[in-house]
């Protein structure tokens, strides 16, 4: 569910994000986001790969969307670029969900029901 809170803020599935950040998250894949962060930091691919303790080819594949990161890698990226881990996780998981339902005829209905199921499961998790 998307709620427009103010001209500068949007609430999506209970997460408050600025419209600017949201527009970037919509247009950029997780890999593109990582590449932009690396380039903004003027960091060569080999240096970031070394900091992440992965091969350059693996990082290159992540940036091109050909390989998915794990949770540990997302945490390291968050620390290296001093950004909120939540932002990277939302970017990564939203990519997974979007590509999963992209070709489905009823994608909007699927996402709405999935949101309702998540809310139900969260509410009943501790019971």
C-alpha cells in the first residue's frame, strides 16, 4: 500500500521514504545502486571487491544484475558507504519481488494479497 504523506514523503508498506529516494529506488536496480555508490565514492571496482572480500568478477556481476548478494554483503556495503542497511535491503528485495511478478497477468493483485499476508503473518507471529 502506498500512502502519500506529504509532498516530500511517501509511506510504502509501512516504510517512510523521501520522494527523491523513492524515485531513485524505483528506477535503479540493486546492482545499479551499488555501482552508483561506488562511482560516487570514486572507488575502483577492484578496491570495493577487496573490501567486500569477493572477486572483481563477482562484484561486476552484482552490479549488472547477473548475481545476487547475500545478507553479509549487504551489511558490508552499508558499512562501507555509510548508508542505512534498510535502504539496501529494500532495494534488493523489491527487485526480487518485482522480477518475480513482472510477467504475471495479475501482478497488482498478487502484490496486494502478498502485502495483506505479510501483515497477517506479522500480527500472528508472536501468538
